[in-house]
């Protein structure tokens, strides 16, 4: 009994620690006063201002376009690559998987500056395209890593059976292999999307010409003082994610599946 | 089928060569040359960027990066292990919800979360307002190392809890029952069975916290107020402010090697765990 109380208190303290900063941001989003340390009364004006701020709107636009495109592209390339890698010989597979691990294992800052070095060396202008490529680059390994286990679990005679029964390789792929590994593909795509939305370091080094994302805008504001409308935006985003996760949680009723 | 399907990997192999291998080779190349990077003919071989690094100024930065990252990793383990344990032991219907609410904060932008700590810890921030309200003296930890460590723990704690939780929740209940049947009390069961079985999760957790912590430049910049330079800040400055790509590249290579060495040491600790499954257990 005592043990259970201690556990509850401990979890309570950890949750307080996790949610304190978030609560602070939410409270500030309703603060009339612009200064951080001062409460000027309740207001919703920052929520209105949010949609009139061109910097934030532009950053939001790029964040979601890049996340959408990069997760789509990396899911397609990554899924096919995973199928290919799965069918490779032991030696080749090992080499490819190890190189594939590099962006996962390397610190973001090294991946970021290395890509920037490449782009600058071939005289590519840093901007939308370089940011998109960099996101696709760090997303693919995660897609592959989430698809490969599903391929390993799959009964490898299934595709052969389809072929024996007269399916073309393409038809067998579409009707047998892809549906089997779909959970892995979806996990990979979701992970790619979230990684892309949340990325700062790699985007920071690989963008230019006025193309920014949310993280970059927040970073440059954080030192001068953040516009309260950013607090409003984060409140909206957090609520959206919370509702989405709760709905997914209700539907799968199995939390373990939520973990990327 | 097998031979043809293999071909599907080839486009990605070309992609990997261009966007993973070549950039790293370029960084290595710039780290051992000097001259104008826009004029290939002006580049000449040198090791000066590596020898420059053995200045006390830079060695101190490395030392500080490692010290802060190790402190944060240890604290994450100490704080996170009980969390993983409690969640894995909670009732099935509570478990997924607990996990969900534990993970929810990481869905919020990393920069925002760090910024929120600035709002709490800054000299006239939330914390000091609260302390003032209760008549307590103010705490001034931001900007400073304590705030940096706090920011690291806050941002990376889930990376410690998740792998440990995954391993703990997979422990066969029968093993625990067998231990109890053989007379072990819960403390002995924990020390002799649960803890050893959770080592792979701990190892993954340590790597996943230590790596971003040692290479960060955002947390140290925002919560350290520009005074607490870490190796990440050093690299960032070489590329964005000083435009010394050669030294920046050398620093990147050094950081990479140090991390690879730390990871090799960690996997030695974990040698009884089969590498492939252990590393992917997280996903």
C-alpha cells in the first residue's frame, strides 16, 4: 500500500516536471501583456494575431509542405529499398544497413553540416530544394528500419506462392507483399512526418533564401523574446496532437502500437 | 524473385552514396586541407586543424560537453528507470494512457519546449515569481550549466524511458513467478532478474540520451545564454559565423569519432545482446 502511494507521488512529480513548461506556454498564450514575467489579464488576441503574422504563416507553410513531401518521398523510396535490402545477400545487406544507420547514429549537427558541405561544393543554392532533400535523407533510414522487421516476419513463401499461381512480380508485390508490410510502412511514414516537423538542426544548416520552418523561426525569436502568438500556436498544436493521439489510442486500445 | 527484388535497393544505394557517403567524405577532405573551398586548386594538405584542437581552450569545451552530457545521462537513467518500471507494472488499461501522456510532450516542438524553460527559469521568470510570492529568495540558474543540464534531462528523458520500458514489458512473467516460487523476495528478484534482463534497454537508453546531449548546440545556446559553449556550438560557429569550414569539419570528425568510440564501449557492455534486435527494439 505504501509502495503504491510512493509510486503515485513519483509519477506525479515526473509528470509535473514534463508538463510544467507546457502549462506555462499555454498560460502565456492567454496573457494580455507581452512581457513574460507579467500577467496583464486574459485575452484571445494572440490567437487572432497568429493568423495575420506573415513570418509564422510562411514558416508553418514550409514546415508542413516539407514534412508532407519528405515523408511521402522517403516512404516510397524507403519501402522499395527495404524490400530490395531484404532480398540482398548477407554481405551486401550488412554494408547497406550499416551505411543506412549512419544518419541515425551520427549527431544531427554532423549530418547537417556534411550535407551543407555537399550542396555548397556543387554550387547548389540553399533553399527549399536543399531542405527537402536533407529531410528525405534523414527520413529514409527510419522508414527502412520500421519496414524491415515486418519483411522478416512475413512468410517468405507467400510471395513465391503468388508467383507460382501466375501473378506477375509487380502484381505479387502489390497484392501480397505491400499489404503484409503495411503496418511497418505506416509507422515509417508517421515517424518520417513527425521527425520532419520537429527538425531544427539539419534544416538550420540546409536552408536559405528566406525559406524557414517553425523551429528556425522559434530559434531566432527565442533569443530576442518570442511573440506571444507562437505560444498560441503551440497551444493549438499540442491540443491537436493530444486529441489525435487519444483517438488513435481509443481505436487501437493498445498503447504499445503508438510508440514509433 | 529473390534476384530481381534485390534491384529495388539499387536506387537507394545510389542515393546513399550521394547524400550519406560523399558528404561525410567531403567533411573529412576539408578537415585535412586548407585554402579556399570555392577554388579546389588552392586546397593543400594539412593537419593544422587537428593540432589546433589540442589547445586548452578547445579541450576545455570538449571536457565540458562530455561532463554535462554524462551528468544528464546518469540523471536520466536514475529518474527514468523507475518511470519505465512503474509504467510496465501498471494495469493494462492504465498503461497505454500513462505511456501516451508521458510521450505527449515530445510531440511538441523541441525548440518550444526549451524556450518554455527559458520562460520558467529566467531571472524574472515563472519560477522566481512563484518563489517571490511565497517570500522565498530567487534562484538564478539560468543562464548557466544547471539550466543546460535541466534542459537536456527534460528533452531526452523519454529516450531513456522508452527502450527500458520496451525491455521491461517483454520480460516473461513466468520467470518472475519462478523466482518467487524459489523463495526470492521482490528486492532479490529485481537485482538478480529484472535488472540484468533490462540491460539492453538501459544501454540503448544511455546511447540515445548521451548522443544528442553531447552534440547539442540549441540547449546550450538558449539555456546557457551563449556563455556555456559546447562542442556543438563550436561547430555551428565555425560554419555560420567564422566561416572556417576546415576547422569546423575537423571538429565534426572529432565529435563523430568520439561518439563512435563511446558507442563501441557501450556495445561491449552489452555484448550478450544480439546487436540487430537490440538496436531496433526501440522501433
